[in-house]
C-alpha cells in the first residue's frame, strides 16, 4: 500500500518512482502551492520584515547574514524530472551527437540547494529538508548520466566551492553572482573535458579580469523590500570580462550567436535563461577560461527552459555552423515536461538530420495559411512536420489537422515574445487519430514567404 501511494504521488508530481521512494513522508510534506505558513514577527528579523512568508505570491524566508530564500521554488523537496523526460533528453543528445555536437545539460540548482548553510529553521516549517532535496537533485543528474547525457552536477560544484569571500548567489536575488557563475563554469568545463569531442579540438588561452563591483537590477529585491523596514542588501557582485590572450571579448552580447550567421571561431554555444543572460556574471567567459574554447551565447531571461534553445536549434545559424558543444543552462525548477512532449520533440527534430521527405504544399486564399497533403505519409510511423516560413519572422504556428471523415484537431506552437523569431516550427504528428491525418492547414501570425516548405521528419 505504501509503494502504491508513493507511485501515485510520483505520477502527480511528474517524478520517477525512485525519486518518490527516497522520501518516507512524501505525502505529508507541504506542497509548493499550499497557503499554509507561519506568521512573521518583525521582531524576529534583522531587517524589520513582516508578513514575508505570508499569503502572497512572493513569499520568502529570511535566512542568516541577510540571505533571503523564495518559498517557491526554493523550499521544494522535489523538482519534477521524470524518467520520460530523461529519455527525451537522451534522444536530443543523440540527435545532436549524430551531427557532431555534444550536448552538455546544466540543471542550475536553487539557492536553497546550493547554499543550505544560510537557511533559517523556519524553512523546516514548510517541509523543506535540504538533505532530501539534494538527494533528489543528485538522483536526477545520475539518471541523466546513466542515459548517456553529459550532465553537470552544479549543486555539488557550488556547495563544495562556495567558501570564498563572495557568495555564489545574491543575498536578495535567486540568481548566481559572478563567483557562483565561476564555480558552475569550472564544473561545465570539467564535464566537457571528459568527452572525446574535447580531446580533438584546438585550445586557446583565455583570461578573466575583474572590472569592478556592479549592482544588478533586481525585481525580486524590490518586492522583498516592500515587506521590510530596513534597507535590504543590494544584488551586488564583482563583475568580470574574459578575453582570448590575443583576441576579442568572448561571450559578450545576448545575441552573439546570431551576429554573423556562424560561430566563426567559436566552438561552444551556450543557450539559457536569466542565469546566463547577465553580462557581469560572465558565465560564457568563465567557460572559455576553464575549457580553453571560445564561447558564443544567447539567453532569454524569463523565457523558460525552451525560448533560447528553440530559437537557436531552429535557426539557420545553427544549421550552417554547428558547434562542437551545446551547453544548455536551465534552472532545475523549470519542468521540461510542463507543456507535454512537443517542445522536446521539436528540439529533437531540429537537432538531427531526419527531415528529408518533402510534403506537397498548396496556397490558400489567406496569405497566413498554407495547406499540406498528408495522405501519402504512413500514419503508423513516428514523424514530425517541419515548417519553414521562408525567412518570415512568425512567432506562432497553428496546425489544423483534418481526418478523412471531416474531423479537425488543432495544435499550436507559441514563441516567447522576447526570443528571436526564426520562422521555423516542428510539430510531432502523433496521437491524433489511429488512421492518421489526411491534411493539415498551417496558420502563422504573419504571411508565409514565397518559398515556404513543409517536410516530414522520420525517426
């Protein structure tokens, strides 16, 4: 009965049964969405904070030495990383490797995972167990590695190295400081150095130079300040820049991956989120320093796990100049299965060379729509449709599938408003009807170009 309850809990949380079995009291822990919190008393805080962990969306707890932890996601024991997600990530890794690119996946730990020593006792009131949370994180990395994925245990790297004068995370912001970025970059480089790809690449020398202390703009700190009477610590860090010994700055510029259409001398592409977007923390530069390889990067802050990597893998820049390494930085709390398997299936199709069967395309009276005939494709095969809007900058695509009996089902892809639009989309054609779809009408949020193409990708 106990095993059945753990299995049901694992299914609800989107985690493996092995993860669920780690905890003996999984069903008694508070869930992240529960609005049950102890009342704050301003006399118990160093900054005169009240209702900090109360009934609001930005609940946090004040730890030691002015370190603040958001209740969500930091005080979760479990961050969903199911076995099915691991399998899809392994498929993506294999598709990239088939074309000469090694995927390096970096699940960025929360501040509570990487800096447990500053947690207050109040964290236990939310059911948070640092040892249990660390075990679950490490288990996810272990399962990825067992599936053949080059995965970085950034939690261990930061915990073991985070004993310097600087803290690895900002006190009042959940992101990495330059010091934390440096620790994570060293772990990324170490994983790269353990691959066959790394051994055959020519290396260079890169130096990282401090450029002075900077204060980053932090919405999180501003929100926390509303609940506190005394000024909270600024989100401050020592900034760095990295240069090749006889070359230009590396990793500078959010969209440097797309600047010239190719990586030029770059051998590492870094895609990610707000954790790599901040220029001052210099993640790309530190990777260059420790790996001896040039890094180009692209990040979409608040774009979730897929905004940056979907832009890059669907771009012509990627197709024309594939990197030796693709480093995917993604916070552990960003659930790769939140929107089903479509986003991962899209990356897998874009990463390999499986899209080779052209599909007949007919124009419609609407310039934003084309119709493709699917009647000649095997409905029992596992395939994905690739749509190239011919240079358009569409950021939305709707696929209206039609059956032979007149039924219609629609599936959609929406890009983040802040990501670069490539006009290329990939939609898996599975689970629609047993007999398959006879045709599909593809609708964009702008007109198709003159050379729009639809291709079937078989796996």
